[in-house]
C-alpha cells in the first residue's frame, strides 16, 4: 500500500458522517475520570483506547444500533459491572457485546490464482539471497546482543473471533486484567470494523501471511524466537556459504541463544505426578525480554504482567539445543512424561482446554499450550494448537534414544496419541482451515509438518515402523503436499508465504518444478525491507486474544527465507526427488 492509499483512508476516517454513538460516547462517562472499582480496566481504557492517537480516528465511528436507549444502557451496565463487581459475571457482561460483534464481517485473505508459470532462478541468485539473510541475522545479533522479534497490535481483530468465540475467551481466561483487555479490545474492534477507520487499520495485502503494517515498535526477546534463529544459523552453516568470520560469529550467536533458552529462560514447575521439572518460560523475567522502558510500563498497564511457561517454547528450545549439540543436563528430562499431564484424554475437552476457540476439531491425544507455574497461575486459561503438537513430536524424535521412548511404553503411547490427533486433523481437512489454528496459519502448519517429517525420517526404518504403525506420516505428507502445490503456490504469495512453501516442499519431497513460483517470488521481492533488512516483516505467529497481535520482524523473515532457500538449493544441487 502506498502513501496515497493511507492518506485517503485517513481522510475518510477523520471526516466520516457519524451515524450513532461512538466508543467514546459509550465509555468516557464510565472510565475517563472514574475512581474506585477495578483500577486496571480504567487504566486500560485510558492507555489503549482513549489515547490521543486513536481518539481522532474513532470519534466519528458510530453504531446506529446504539441510538436505541435500551441497548446503549445495556452495554453501559455490562461495562459498569466489569468495572465495579468484585466477582463479575463475565458471561452476562459479554452477551450484549457478543451480539454486536456478530454484526462484524471479516474474512481471511483469498489470494488470486496465478496462471503464468514461473522460471526458477539460478543457484547463484539463490546463494546471494542466502548470504544476504545470513549476514542480516549475524549483523543484527552483533548490533543488539540478540536477534530481535517484534509484536504489533491489529485492533480490527481476528476474522475467526465471533460472538461465541469472544464469550469463550471471556469466560475461559483466568486473569481479570486479561479479561478486561479482551472485553474492551473486542468492543473497540466493532466500531473500527464498521467504520472507515477499518480500511486504515487493516489495509489489504498480497498473499496470506499478514505484513506488519503497524509501526513495528514492540521489540522483545523470547526463547521461542532464539530457538528458531538457532535453527536458521545452523541451516546457514550447512550450506557452506558463510565466510570463516561468519562461521565463527554464527557459532558464538548459536551458543549464546542456546544458553538463553536453557539457562536464562529456565523455570521450575510441578509435573502431574508431583515431581519437579525444568521447562522454558514464554518470557523470561526483566531485563531479559529487552523491552523498551516505555513499553515495559505499557505492558504492565495493559494487563500483560504475568507470563507462564508453555509447551511449545519448551519443545522448540530443547530441539534447537539438541541440534546445536548442547549437553546441558536439562535435555535429559524425558519431556513426554511431563507432556502426558497436559494431554487431552478420551475426547474430554474440559477442564484442560478452557478457551476452545477451535473446538470443531477432535482434541483427543493432543497437548495443550500453557504450563502452570509454581504459584499455580494460568492467566490465559488454556488452549490447544495443532502446530504446537508437531513441535512436541519433532523434539521427541530428536531425543528418542536419550529419553528411551521405545523402551518406555507410556512415552511411546503419549507420542502415538499425538500422531493420532494429527491424522484425524488432516483426514478431516481441518488443517487447511485457519480457524483450526490458535497461533499459526495453515501454511505454517505445512512447513512445520515438513520439519517434523524430516526428523521422523532420520530415524531407523524399523523404528519408524514401530512408531507409525498405520503409515500416518505418509498419509499426512501427501495431503500437506497437495495443499502446498494446489493451493499455496498456485496463488499470489508474499515473501513469507513463499518461504514456508519452500520449507514444506523441501522436507516433503515435492517435485522440483513446484519450487519455481516460491523461489521467483523471493528473488523478486529481495530488497523490499529497505534499511531494515532484505525483506519486510510478516506475520509469523499471532494471538487472537485480547485482540489480533502479530509477531514477526525483518529478521524473522530472513530466517525463514534462509531455511527455505537452503532446502531448495540442496534439492537443486542433487537434481532429483528427496
């Protein structure tokens, strides 16, 4: 989108006719100068929604339904209860807002089909981009002392969050601050989506992964990110393209990131059998996340003060450390014993999954996301993501011998139940539905399945057969490949889509001819990042609550492009199917 688009969208938002009461007509009397009740919701409103930057865009965004005095009063009464009640009835509070939310019509991107066949670039062109991405990552590490990732709010919300989903979140989340932020962000997104401001806050884009149009300002560090940057630098080294100095710098960065994952971000928790287990926290305590002082305070004001460990960060950190050759004793812990306590059993969704936003899929056998800390806190309730479960399988394959999985029937059963969950997901076709995924998109699931499949295929053939007795991995492989080849690369892509397509094709043995569209997309887009890096920032993962929060960054794009191109390069050099 160019300057003309944004200027026009801003003009229309600032000059729109007001068709009913605005967010501020509704909320200012309740929160603007109020004292007493729950102080957090008042502070959240002033910081997130009533701030001087957003107010001009939304002051003319009105809803005609709120001209009805009874409806206007019902929503104010709900907000007043959220503010003042000692133990709010969140179902009742959310109901009138859920009804309004169901009037919002948002949809996922539907990229146009591509008819022209792409010509594959030369190995020299691919090598140049790999070198540029590797240099970008190392340069960023040297400049910052880590490789940053960024978060940005998209206030229009997620297309899959409708009234029913909103009520699930409002009642299933545990932290009152997180409930407050979900309540007010959801209210705001109704006014945004139904006004000209929506075109400014949520402009159209090419491809599926959302570019991070918002000013990228929330820089931070997490073990989850360090784990994948570690894998990217390992992939860079395997190409043989780094210079001797880059090889030394890369090893230094890898060692530092593995230490950040396994030492700095380590947290002790209780397992279901009462034993102590060391896991990896989603966000290490200050100053390690490296937030700016301004955002550290805003984060606290918005109700994001408590972070707890999660199963995905733990799995990915253990995997990256294993690949990097770490011998830290933490890796000796058989995570499958611990994960078994977070595995949904016998078709039961409750009480383990408290925020079942994707309850159209069968959860049985899958691992939930969040881990209770020692204090028993679980601010986000719990949810379940299919891609996370691929990461659990992948780390288990890499540590199969160390954890004695084949010799321990309970560990093998835990793993096989996750495999069964994945088979049902893919057999139903739900893996290709964005609503099935809490934190990711279907094309990222496809790339991560490729990563998991590659780790599985590194095992001895007899071991593969003992684990996968009914050929589930080949079953899933064919369907994921069909999705990538018939849907993803057959339509317009952006850089991040193309990188994920290459990772899936490279690991799953796609035909060499299918690499060309994604390769050409990346080569053509090189330089789009300007001064920030070879490529722009795109959506890597997301949160659906309290609103749509995108996570990514220029370095993230470089990492995924590097890994995708390295796999394509290997296939092209081999000249035959994997």
